[in-house]
């Protein structure tokens, strides 16, 4: 942008969406050396030069719209280069390794951009962050605005992490849309060993024994078959598992897995590749574990073994006793405080508060006694 006057307004032609930063922002000034120059943005005076300079680098100031003032007529040209980064989302068909996305470039400013270099990145591995290498022979870049498939080498270049093109110019208020489609390179490495978390447990039955049960499922969303081991990470345990009670079950193939094919180390179970076998693209496998705690002396005790879980919260009778005690305490404290004044009704309310607080204390004593007995294995 440019202008000639004693006060030249120079707009910021950058877009506002995405992550945008200046690569360079420069002023070229034509004037007599004795001219006094000031550069202002919308809020403050940024530069004050008693002697005019033909070139001024203002990149580090990261300025938007500016005005260049002078005590004589000057000509100013602002030449700027910026980089805009936008997120694009790929859709995929895991079973075939097919990826496709749409990308839009838009000039919302009142100025023409030229030239414009456009890079459309490939999809990335969600685990490593590395680009998923395409089979370059399957890349198809389609110009939606002109309804034409572009030719590699003629209209765009194929790079290691993206396809790129140069638009000679992009006029004000103009948008361009491209769709990029491709298949992954057959040599793309599969995902690393899956680690599956088991976070909740329920009371179940295995071979006529009442035990705890947890399960987890793995789905191969990579673009190649997976061959290797699988690790189960046990979260939310309320005690030490009795090792000789632990059973690993392959739900998908309806079989118990012999213990020579897996190992247990307190909070993890490592399943060997020999028993996992090969999991094809898009296929799933589910594992379940059955166990008892070290403190279990028989059937799981109903007070502490809830049949329902809401996230990390295990609903059981023991927890219900605590909630009742807390409720009575809060209700009693409220009545006691409200009834603290004079008057017959206030005295009744205060007395009721005392009774509720005593009841809450009694319930809490029961709660803590049950917890202590359970901790030492008496319950």
C-alpha cells in the first residue's frame, strides 16, 4: 500500500482468522532528508524521527493500521509479507488408507495480495505428530472454484509434508477453495503398541465365582495391519489384586488366555504378540479381566462393592452412609444457626438442629467403623 501526503494512512492487509504473524513489514519513504516523520498506530505514537530515512523496518513492532505523519509532503510505500496458519481437518477411510480434506484461502482485506504462496499440509499421525506420507501417485488436488483437477508440476508441487502452489495474485474479498485427496503410502509405519486403560469395575461372575470385572477394546485405525503386543493399564483400583485370582479373557474370540501368554505387574498387564496375533485395518479386539482383591475373604461385601459406576465414582452402600451423614450435618447446622435467636419457634428450630447434628455424628461413627473394619479385612 502507498500514498502521498503529509499524513499517509497505510492499512494492515492481513487476515484475522488462523494464526497470523509478520515475516517482514517495511516502509519506503521518498522525501527531503530534513523532513520530520512520525509513525502512529491507532492508539499511540510509535516512532518519531527528526530526520527522514528512505527505508524503515517496522517488523518487530507488529503493527496493524498505521499513519505516517510529516511536516512536508512525502510519498510512502508499505511492503509487507505475512504468514497465516490455519487448521484443516481430514476425513479418512481407515480400511483403505484414503484421506481427503478441503482448504480455503480468503482475502478479507481491501487490498490485493501478490504473490500468494499456498501450502496444504498432509494429515498427521495423532500419536507422533509426523506427517502421514501419501502415495504421490494418488494425490488429487481439485480447484472447486474453477471445477477442474489441477496437474502436479504444472499447477502445484508435491512436497514431503504438503502440496504447494503460487497464486500470482488474490484480489480483495476473493476466496479460493481446494480439495485434496490421496491414499497413504503402503510403507507407512503402523501405530506403536496400544496401551488400553481400564478405569471402572463391576461385580460379575466367572466360573461360578463372584469377582470384579473390567474390560477394554482396541480398534486398529492405522492404515496397515497391526502385529504386536498389547498393554492393559489398570486405573482406579481400590486395593491390591490377588495375583492368583486374576483371569485374562479374550472377549472377541471367547476364550480364556493361558497365563504363559501374559504377565501382570501390579497396575499393568502385558499381552504377548503370539496371542494377540494380527489385527487388520478397522478390526477390533476386546479383553476382560476378572479378579479379587487381597483383602477379599469370600464373596465381595455389598457395603463396599457397588454395582454402578459414574466415571471415577463407585456407587455403593458405604458411600451412601457417608452422604446421609453429611446431609444430616449440613441440615442440622443450618437449623441451629437459623434458630439461634429468641422466641419459642427459634428454640424449637435450634433444638432440632442439635438433634440432627448428633444424628449425623452417629452416622459418621458407623461410616468410619465400617471403613476401619473393611481395611483390616474384617468385612
